[in-house]
């Protein structure tokens, strides 16, 4: 096919479309003139204004939906960046527990230099993790048990009435990354 015939075909398609639109407008005008006495006939201009209003409404709804989508995805992206290192942090939590146990045992030994060295490494690791957003969930004996925050390992009879429903012992420390708890503190609760 030559370029000229393609252009001619396109011109014919445009003319067919225009004649179709003219036929539709004639049909609409006839229908409105037949009904004319009961309802006022809409002029072509009024019909176009009505269609324009519908299209504007569609556009505004689509635009609002797109804005909501952008807002939601940016919020999800920010949340993802905040917790991007969550798996790495969770993998390092047992190392922190081991450091605590090692420091407890080294404090019993007579080699104070070794204790200082391990303590310095522990402090450096904890500060680095803290700078990356890891925080320890503060739990102390005597605090009220909260099922949203604490993980009750077991319940034992409370040593006194004041300790009922309170934390008796902390078995494992809890940690949070940003606002999300990545490991709940494991506690013993008094009954």
C-alpha cells in the first residue's frame, strides 16, 4: 500500500466518524423534539456541556484516586526503608544475648582487662545498632503485664499480692526497630 492510499483511508475513516456523530446528534434531536412537550429539549451546546461536566467529574475522580495511590505507595516505601534491615537485626539479636551472657561470666573472672575488652566491643555493637534504629524494649520486674508488648513464658504464684498480674522475671530482652517490635520480651508473670 502506498502512503497516499493510507492517507485516503484515514480521511474516509474521519468522514465516516463525523457522519456517524452527525447521525447520532440528529437522532438525539429527533428524540428530544418528540418528547419536547414534556421535557425541555437540550440544545447541542447544553448536551456538550453536560458531557463535559461528566468527563470533568471522571477526571477529578481519577486524579484523586491517583493522588491516593501516590500517597499510599510513598508511605509504604518510607515504611520499607525504616524496616529494611529488620532481618539482619533479628539475626543479630542472639549475638547480643550471647554478649550479655559472656559479660556476666567474665565479670566473675579475675581477668579485668578481658572483661573491659569484651565490654567495649559490646558497647560498640549496641551503639551501631542503636544508630540504625534498634532499641531495647524497657521491661523491669514489677511492671504491669501487657499482652501487646510482652510474651508470657509462664505464670508462677506471686510472692505477694502486689505482684499479681505483674512481671516477676525477664527471661529474654525485647527489641524494636523504629516503632515496630521485632522481638517481644519474654517474661514470667505472677498469678
